[in-house]
């Protein structure tokens, strides 16, 4: 179930001093340190390790002053969300100004998501450009980690909870206009490989790479061959752009990868005689060319599906996402997702489309809830946390967030043994 309780305050040792320490089961990208310590030095993580090694590392005083952890207390990195449409009653696709959108950002931040990419849905051109500009204000203020557009170049056959009447053929000029409105914060866009104009010379994929946004395959009825071709094109475009950056002397991080928007959901189903996009995306993930999103909340995917994908491609090729909408952290009721009305019953959001059981219309979990559900499916804690922090940070090209490692930003989440949040820090400051 979604945890809606407000985090209870925890005060780190040496509160108000330059350095402070947090103790508990510390989750790093490699392991869980059972008796671990995270030392914060202002806005930066200074040291992470076993409590027994802290004195030798020069942090004995901080650890000595640290509050003893509650039984089973866990210390996690701030989580990184790549696909989120809102929460706390606010919707990014419907926010008229930055303050409305910030309601959703704060809802998820209080529950451990310290870096969030705000997602829009398919809409007509002028609405998209206005919403992108609004979210860019939050990007300028450092409140969000970027902007994701889920559409409008999608398959009407696999539209899910989006309005098929606003879906368009691939339009590179619109991509450029979105990038200009986004003022450097446009990070990724979902596209369907089979939609005309999306692939091929001068198409959407090439333009996305040119403006610095990651192409993400989703809401598609493509064949495996069409998906393979789109992946190959995207990989080549990303490699060419990176080579140009290196030649120009620009700093570059790890080789970028494509993504797949909520794998399985909004896609032609996998069939042994027509494997479609799912098989192609999994194969590309196994090759290191693509990262797959999983909405591992128990509604969008079965536990066995989540386990299989983790076993096939591993947490380095998986990002856990919420696909959250306005109802995240809220009671059951009726909400908006762009132009579409959504009813939430028993925590499950479905489209009001006149059918007995409408399409799933986004999620109602916080990302920490997804991590909890994923571990409940049998995935090791270190792998679930990595897929919700380190791997998505890598997709964004960020080496300053996403892990409890010295030198990274002091984004930290403290939870109880059940992964219920107790306290959150972002840039060394407590989140309230």
C-alpha cells in the first residue's frame, strides 16, 4: 500500500554544525552496510562506510555524537524519478503555474524522491509548449531534474490513458520548439517507432538526440523489427553526438542509453510468434544499449514479471518509476490527467472511458513505495534501491546524485525497517 504518513523528524548528530552523521543499514550501489554510517558535510556527503572504520577515516567524533538508529533503521540515497505526472492533488499536465506544479514535487520529495523528472502527457501543441515553459521555471529554480514528454508522437492503438485525438505524426520542428521552451531542462520523450516521422533521416529520434533529450520507446504497436531499427538508429545517433562532444573537448560522462517507457504497459504484448517491442527492448537492455522502466507497484506488473526482468537484465538496466498522477498521496476519488478524467478506487487509477474496467491511468505510489513493493517481490534491497537511484541518475548523466558516495550531493532518506520514511535530506537540508 502507499505510505501517506508524514515523515517523523530525525535530527542528525551535530545538528547545525558543518558535519553530522547518520547511522543504520546503509544502502550503497554495491552492498548493504549493516552497521553503516553516512557523514554529511554541509551539502555534500563526506564519507560512507562501516562504523568500525569511521575513527580511522577521521570521523570518530561525528559517529560518537550520532543518534543511535532505531531497530532496523535504513539509510538510503535520495531517490531519482524519471516518470512522474504529479501527486498531492496536483498534476504536471494540468498545472497553470510553477507553484501548482511544486505541490506535486514537494509531495514526492517528502517521501524520499529528491530528484524528479516531471512528465507531461499528449496534448495539442500550444498546451504542450505552455506546460513545458512552466516546468522550465521549476528547472531554473533547481526544483526538478528535468522534463519528460510522454507523447504526442505515439500509437493511437496503444494510447493507454492518453487522448488519441491529440496524437501526431513525428514532427522534428515541434521537438525543437519544445527544447526551446524547456530552456535546457528537456530530458526525454516517449515515441512509438512505427509512427511516421519518428525514425529515419531528419526524424524525431535524430532531433531528440540533437537537442540533448533521451529517446524513449513506448505507447507502441511496433513489431520487433521496427523496434530493433529504432534502437539501432538511436544508439548510432547518441554515439555520434558523444563523439562530436569529445572532439570538441566537451566533458562527457558514461555513454548514454535509450530508455523504454514503462516496459509492457502501453505496448503490443509479447507473443512467441510476434515478439513486438518488449523482446526487442529487453535484448537491447541486455546489450547495454537501453534502460527499461518498470512500474513495479503490483498493479501495472505482476511480481513474477518484475523478478524475471531483474534476473534477465539486472538493476543497471532498470529504472523503477511510479508513473504517478495527481492522486499519489491522496484519497480515492476523481482526478484529471491532462484532458482525461480518472477514477481512483482502492488506490488504483483507471480511465473513465465508459467500460467496466478502464485502462490503468498512471500510478498512485511514491517511488519509495515502489521500492518497498519490489523488495516484497523478492528483489534484493540493494538492487531495488539501485534501480530507483543510481541507474536513473546515470540516464540523466548525473554523477552528483543517486548514491551514498563521498562527493555526491547530500540527498539522504532515513526509513524504518519497513521502508516507511522517517526523514529526508536534500543537499544537506532537511525536507519538511
